[in-house]
C-alpha cells in the first residue's frame, strides 16, 4: 500500500470535509501518497484526480459540503462503468480507496470489491443515520441540530400567531431526523416512514385540543412519510383550521459540522486508513458505545431498524 | 394620559418583544399605567387585556415572537367592530394606544383615530421593511440574517453537488429580503416584485455558464414575484438541468432578534411613549440617518419605493 | 408515591430546563403531584417550593439556565442543614426527589438518603461530562459546541493575523471539553488535568513550526490544567512570539441546548420518574450505548477516567 | 489606471473578505488588473504580491478573517519603510491602491499619498465603528452581534445562579460595541471610555437592588474603560457579593459577517474602485443615510464623537 485514493459520493453531509482532512493527514503521517477523486464515482471514471498534501485540507474542518465535490453516477451502476473506473485506478497506481458516503456509496464499494482486486474501506457520512454498524453517521448530528434551530424559530411564530405548522424534514426512508427534532423541538406529533400513522386521529386530537384552548401545533413530517403540503391540507379539510407548511429542504445538508460530527470524522477517517494498511477491504468503520466498530459493507447497508415506539410515546407524553 | 395600552398585530416579527419591553418600562418610568392587549385588534374587541408591570417584560428582550400574541382581525375591519373596540378602550380607561406592527396595523390605527378620540402611535415592526418614514423596521434585519444563514448552508450543497438551487424567501409585495440576501449571499440572480424579470434570459445565462464550467447557481425568488417551484420548473424545461427548490417560509419570522432590531425596538418604543405623553396621535415613529423620525400613519403606509437597479447590477457584477 | 419534588443544584448546564419539563410532565402523566424546589438544596432548607403543572414548563425546552434556579448550599453540607431540609420535605409531603445536577448534587443525594427515608434519583446534568455510568451528561454536548463555535471564530483571526492564541475553556478537574474542542477545532495542542504536559517541548514545536512558516497556533487549556495567561506568558518568554489569550468562561454554561442534550433530558427525566415509582432510591440514570443505564450515586461520583492518549495522538497527527 | 492593488491592514474584522471580493470583481469588470498584497503594509514592503482573478475570491463572502492576511507594520511607520513600499508599487506597476482597514490603515494611506504619487482609497473595516464619514464600518455589526450572543448565554447563567457578571468587550478607545450590547443585551450597566463613571454609585445600586431582591446583574465594560477583573474586584470589595468575569476577547473579531456587513462591503468595495477610476485619491468611502459618502482620510481618522447620554439613560430606564 503506497498510494490511496479518497472520494465523497451521494448526497453531501456536514463533516465530509473533516473526514477528508483526517484521511489525508493520517495517510501522509503513514508515509502514504494520497489522491483525491473529484465528483465521486463519476470522477473516478473520468479520471478527475488530484494529489493531496497537508495544505490541501487546511481550514476545511469547519466547512460544510465537500471540497472533493460529490455526484451520483449512473455510469458506475453498469459493469462497463466500473471497468473503466478500475482502469483509472490501475493507471493511477491507486492501491486502496476510502469511500465517504452512505448506502449508495457502500453499494458502489461492494460492486467494486467483488469484481476487482481493489481494497475499499467505507466511512459513514450521511445525514440520515441509516447505516448499520454505527450508532451515528457523520453529518446526522449537524442535520438534526440545523432542523431543530429552524423549528425553534417556527415555534416563536406558531405560539404568537396560534397556528398549526407542518414542518417537512429530510428522510426518504428514514425517520431519524424527524423523530429527533420532534422530541428535541417539543413537537406535538411526527410522521415517519417507520410507523403507521392515522391523520384522522391526529385531527381529532387537534380539535379536542382546540376546545381546551391549545391552538398552536407543530407537526413534523419526514419527507418519506408524506408531503407536508398534503398533511396540511388534510388537517385543514378536517378541522377547518388554518395551517402553514415549511419544507426545510437542503438547508439541512449544509452548515458547519457540530463537534460530534467533526470528532467522529477525525476518528473514523484515521481508522479507515489504518484498515487499508492492515490489508482489509469491503469493510465500513463506525462507532458503537464510543468504541470503533468494523462491519462488512453488506451488513452496513442492510435496512437499519429504528426503534420508535418508546420515543414516540415519550414525545406524546411530553407535549 | 394616565393609562396606555400596547398591542402587536399582523404577522409577527423578531423584536416585537423587545419593543413591548421598551414601551412598558418607559411608560412605567413616566408613572403611567400600562395594559397589554392580547391578539391585536381582535383581543381589543374581545377585551383580552392584562395589566403589565416591570416583571411582565423580564427576560423577553432576546425572544422571537410576541408575548402579547398577534392575530389578523376581520371584525376590526368593520365599523361595528371598531365601535366595540372603542367601547373596550373606554371601559378600561385606556387613554392612548401603542400599535406595534406593519402596514395593516397602521391602517387599523388610521381608522381608529379618524373615527374616535383615542390617541394612537405606531411602532414599525415587520420583516418586510416596507414602511415609509423609517430606514429600517424592527425585525427586518433579523429576517434577512436568518435567510442569509440558510443560504450559506445551501451554498455548501450547491457547490458540492453542482446544482441549481431556487430559494424562495418572504416578501409578498416587497423584494427587500430577497435583494438583501441575494447581495449578501453572493447569489447568481434574484426575482423581486419591483423588477421585471426575463426568466428565459436567465436560462440563457445558465446554459452559457454551464459551457464555461459554472454549474452551481443560487437564484433567490421573493414569494411575491413568483413561486420558487414554478421558476425551477421553467429552468429545467429550458436547460434540461436538474434544479432544487427551498422555501424558507416562516423560519424567517422567528428567532432571537439581532442587535440592530433590539436597539431599534428600545429607541422606538421609548419614542412612542414620549409622543403619547406629548399629546400626539396618528403618527408612526422611525429612524432616518440614526435620528428619530416621525411621520403620519398615512405617509407611513404609502407604497415604499425600493430602488433596485444599482444594487441589482452590483450583484450581477459580483457573481 | 403521590407527590414528588424536583430541584437543580450546582453549576447550571444547558438542558436543565428540558429535564425539568420531562420530569414534571412525566410525573403528571403518572398522576403524581409535582413541586419545584427553587435554588437547589438551599431552597429546600428555606422551603422555597412551588407547585408545578403542565403549563409551568411550557416553552422552556429550548432555553438555557434553569427556571428553578440553582445555588450551592453551605448549610446543606451540615447535618443540621440536612435535618432542616428533611423537615421541609416532610411538611410538604414530598415522597421522593429528583435531583438534577452533577457530582455535588449527587453527594447531597447520598447524604440525604443515608440519613433519612426519602427516595432520591439523580439526573446527570453538568457541562463537564465527568459522571460515571453515563456516556454523556446533559449539557456537555452544548458546552462543547459553544466553545467550538468560539474557537472557529478565533481561528479566523489567528490565521489572518498569524498569531498564537491560548484559549482557556472550562473544566476544573476534567479535560473533557478541552479535548473535544481541540480535536473538533483542529487545535495545535491541548493541556488538560489528566495528562502531564511539557510546555517547553511545545515551545520547541512552535519555534520549529515558525521556521517552516507555520505561524498561527491555537492552544486549548482546560482551566484545571493551567491558567491561559500563564501558558501564554511562558510561550512568549520562550519563543519571543506574541500571544493572545481568550478565556471563554461562563459563556459555555448558557445557550439553547443541542438536540442531543434535549433528547437526553427527555429520556433521563422520564426514567427518573419511573424509578421513583418503582420504589428505587440512591440511583442515578444515564445512557450507555443508547440504552438507559442505572447506577448507584456512589459509583456515579467516583472519579471518571478520561482516556486521552489515543485521541491526543490523533489530534497531533491531524494538525 | 490599468492595475490596482488591494490590501487589508490592522486588526482583522468580519467582512474584509467580502470587501476584497467586491474590489477584485468590480475591478476585473472594469478591465483592470488586480493584485492582492499580503500582510498589509509589511507585505507591500516585502513584495508579497499575488495576482487576483475571479476565482481568487470565490466562496469567501461568508468567511471571517482575510485571505490577504493582515499585520501591523513598524517599518512602514518610517519614511524609509514607505520608500521601499513605493519602490515595490512602482516595480509592480501598481497604479492605485485600495486600503481596507481602520484608523491606522488610513494613516498609512495619508503618509503614502502625501509623500508619493500613488492614488489611495480607503474602505472602512474595523469592529470599533470609530471612523468619521460613515454611519457604519464593515465588521462592527458582526462584532456587536457576536458579543450580544455571548451575553445572551451569560444571562442564562446569571439569572439561574443569581450572580453579578462583569463582561469585558473590545473597544480600546471606543465604547461603541459596549454601548450597543448593553442596550441590546438588557445589561444593568455599562462602562465606556467616553463617559465618566462612578463605580461606587453602581455598587450602591447593586446593594439597594439586592435588598429589593434583584440579585443578578450584567455589567458591560469596554476594555478601554477599565479591566473587567478590576471592576469585579471593586464590586466584591464594596458589596461582599460574588462576581464572575468574562473577557470575550478575540472571539469578537471572527465569524461569518452579518448581512449588513456583507452588503456594506459589496457597496463600498465597488465605490472604492470607481473612485480610483475617476482619478481620486486620499479619500475614504462610507455610508450615511443609506447613501454613499466620501470624505478625506484626514477627516475620517479624526476622533469620532459617540453621543451616549440619551442611549445610556434609556438603557438605565429599561433595566
């Protein structure tokens, strides 16, 4: 192992830069050469590669986004595309890859390692916290806090105007962000893909609350559970009360990473380099109980079960 | 003048609480009694009134929303409603009113002072900064900074993913927030109600930029100029490039007020009380060139002209 | 168990209010009566007690500080003081206490439960994260992020002015905050009570770095390890380079709690009420590996070992 | 005018980067060549010069500090030093300079333009807002908001612990930041260089307040008025009450600039380039009543009078 490559792929997440910094500097410390691959797997295919030194990653620890940029690659989904990627890897004498991203990124790693002889290690970096083998993915803590700050602001208006707000947060298949901000934001209810939900029942609650004088509501909706607009319309149709919708959208992907995300990035980046040096491949790093945890890509991408009953009930008790 | 009332009306804005605090404490300092009217003009009609003392406004200077709550009142729009409001004013021995809000709030004040003998002074508090007679309204600086922080986050993703983002900000009739955040956020373009805009021309720019390698764009849209969704669709139709939409919505109304908004609230609240004591009525307070400025309600609500050519051109040069 | 009391004691920490909210509402949900004790153990002795209902804890989830206020009590350290406290507990028919705070708060609980028949459960709430039996204490995540944001700002100036900054953070006996922000902030070095440190060696590094052109440094100092001023003077004496000192101080205790701290507060508050109902006493709640963990007060207050070698070395590699 | 230089000098301030961006891009738009001078006047003397293009200033609008770095230059204070600087200017064919900074920066400009034939235009960028001819300097709005956020956090603890806090803010000769945050933060008192202050009288107020039950105080001290530590000691000596000191220090210089500071930077940078093109020299740009205002360097650096009686009295009424 003389020369490694690092790439970020899929949706960007806060802390990707901190992870790149850790990987590059740890690799240099181990006397490895490091190249950065731009635009994820697409850039690998197109040989968008640049040498990284110590200074390449200066002053990025606190910045959102990724200096290596990211993309989703249709071509890499094909056997032909991956073959071309592998040609670039060989041509550039890359002996191992660190893949920073989520589910899709790891699946790319699975395909690559199954078909070719190139060691790949994954670093979990996605706002959805939906990978197995780690209690937290890099970026999820920041995304939750960003959404929470927005909800705190919405609460000011909801209370002052006495209105019902439906706030749509990210999470196509995962209710992680939604559940966290619902509890943290003191929301009145939350809809997530992992739980059946009865909008009509909620509307009954709203009407009853209204009679008791409770007029301001915040309802969190994970984008994968429903459209915020649709839920708001249902509520208005049923209760005749005015509703307002906020779709937080991509604001949740950006911003300076929290301490937790930066420290996680530092630790997991270092670990990934260490695993490559040990000759490992097809593994993802993670943290469980504050200890490093290593799992196979296949396990990491398996549907993560989010236990929600207890926390949902607690949320309802607390509102 | 022995006893004054204070109310907040219309859309809430950051700094309303700081204004209430200033009015209450300045009035108490002048040995006046003060009552707070809940829910704006609606609460006036319904006699939702409570006595305010020094402690009533403790620890609110930094809080968004309004402790007096706010509402839009259909009943007050009728002569009958205003008559009932005036009965409540008389019954509660209120000798003068401070009205905190925007355009609609002031129009309420105009109707009230024209029809009855009750002195009213307005304090400009709206995120749109669309009142005449003041360089800034309380709340507009905070709203602009809140939107700007969101745009900074979006920029992280826009740059990393190399996408076109359309960001819809508040401003039904005013492009103030949109223009400020476009310049402050380094946006590529901005659509506001005050300017004609050629979407097709912008699409040409995008295509040309794309050829030169400029792929990430942020386009700000004031809600009064167009729907963000519609503009995004037009861009995609024309350029075949992917777009993302963010609608910042009510997040912009909440949050802790900036220093400027708090200081403005302190000064203008004090001035409003002073005017009532001097026997003035039908006036709005404001600040011009860092000096207090007093104008008639009628002037304050006249359509404010936002000069945009120079600043728009500067924005285009800077991108 | 019909009626419980809740108090906050010792230094305040972000999330105390969120914990109070959880305890009060969970207790009410279980049909318990709840009283809040003001000013910690001092307020207990002086019978500063007020009944808490659902509305008593509205809109506090996102606020720093504690609505119950906090104090350090000299009198409670005496047997006589505790006897008086117990008299108040009996007089007010309080059947159990939830004690929110850190080390000193728990020691109060130990004394109380040893001497009298009053069930006490502890909720860990301290910025230092220095209690055993829990991976995180409520407030520590917020404090770390607050300090980190300050360090990000200092980095702007340190880089622009090319200066050496010594930043003193909180932590009298614990280097937790210092270590976290050193790694998260990309600091060049860190002094904590848990590690021997050779200032002269660091000065040699600085001089050598200076020769290579590295001129801006950020050095984190936990208040328990050294005075920031003293370290800065040593550096200047040794290297003849200018230094600047920042003492972050009590800023680290305040502010709106992070999502993690709020969710932890929600969960641990609920658990504390549950334990009282089960007849438990002399225990502290906590979280390990995202699961609730319950330990004796005696174990909780035992000196927590902070493993620092690995993370310190990583920090040095990454700078 | 074919080629201009830009430098930042003195203490850094948020918005310097936004100003550099505006100057560079406006100059390029006018077909000028632009060079950046590193490390202020020192870098000019040492010919630390680099060509700036459109991309040189990408993604810096929201960043604190200055990419051109800054320094204080002893050598430039000598006639000999300035002569060497002028040699570099000539050698590099620089036809005009934009000087970004405060008082000291402008004085450098005065010396340079008096002794040599090099047009210089100043852009006001200092957190102290102490330059004549402009209602606001770039950076002051951000610094005030940064200090205010810290004070909001301190207020959480001050209220919870019922303590007296003395908060020292920046401002060696100017009480601008101190006064703004005192009013905006709802402080109980403020000490600034511009006003005589009787600490003993304040201590009497504290004692009296204490008797009435007012126990938590926040007292703001501008560093130029007194040392926070000294004031705290005086208070404790006189009142026997515990005090806490926070010295915000260089945190106030950093951070992402506010909307106001970014927009000001955009406008003033553009104006500075325009003035150079018009053949002007020895002038500083500014804003008065939202209009561009141009003054001589000599006027700009004259001691700015800060009117404080009215705002100080208002602050006292509001606490």
